[in-house]
C-alpha cells in the first residue's frame, strides 16, 4: 500500500514539517512585509517636585503632610515618528498605552504590543 501512495505520504510528511515552521513575530527584525517605522524618543523627567495626596484638604493647605501620601512626578515619554505621528506613553496599573496623533490631529490609541508591532526607537528597544 505504501508503494502505491508514496507520493501522497511524502507530501503529507512535508506538509507536517512545513506547518512546524512559523514566522516568529516576536523577533526584533521586521519581516519583509511588515516594516517598522522609526521614532525618536524624547523623555522628560522632572528634576524636583513632590505630590501630596491628603485625605483632609486642610492638611495639604496648612503644610501638615503627616497623614498624606507622597508621590513623585513621573517621566513623560514622547515618540516622534517618521510617519508624522506623535505618541505619548502613559501607564495605568502597570499597563502601557500609547496615545498617538497624526498631523491632521486624528487620534489612535495603541496597546504596548500594537505599538511595538508598528514602531521602533532607532538604536534601542521601546520599553
């Protein structure tokens, strides 16, 4: 029986091995059909400043910060991309999102994975 259907058997084996080959979309190098767009990163970090979140507004006004929660201002990451899109990175509950606007002020919000699949920072990985 194998002698009669050896071509089909060989073709099935090739198809089985071929299906095991996959395009690794997590690699840093884009595939030929999916060219990444370069961006320049401008990161602005305040040199000083403290924010106080007080339960009682009077404590904050009077300068009594004992019952207040203290936090520091975060850095601002802005991406200027070659396709004339400007993106601002924000992080909420450990989740990064990218608020992007084109030259006509059209807004698009990307998740971190969506942004990384379309853009890169020249010489470094997007964090």
